[in-house]
């Protein structure tokens, strides 16, 4: 998260570097979430999570 408390948008490779895991690990966790939500990409998944109030600071 940034100093403003908002999540910082990162690519899968950027997120992997931050978490110190392989990019394939990030993708293997994101893919089922996107599928479960029935959306076409992670941007749509983020919108749903934010609107639902599940994301920290989304209220």
C-alpha cells in the first residue's frame, strides 16, 4: 500500500517482486479469484472487491 493507504497497482511481476515469490505464484492465486468472481480480468475483480467493502479502506 502507498502512504495514502491505497493499494498500489502493480503488474504480476511487480507484485511477485514485492512479495518475493515467483510471478507464476501470483498468477496461480489471481486466476482462480478472477474465475470465481466471473470477471474477465483482475481490474474487474478489484472493482468488485472494493464495492463489496472487502478491501481495507474501501468503506
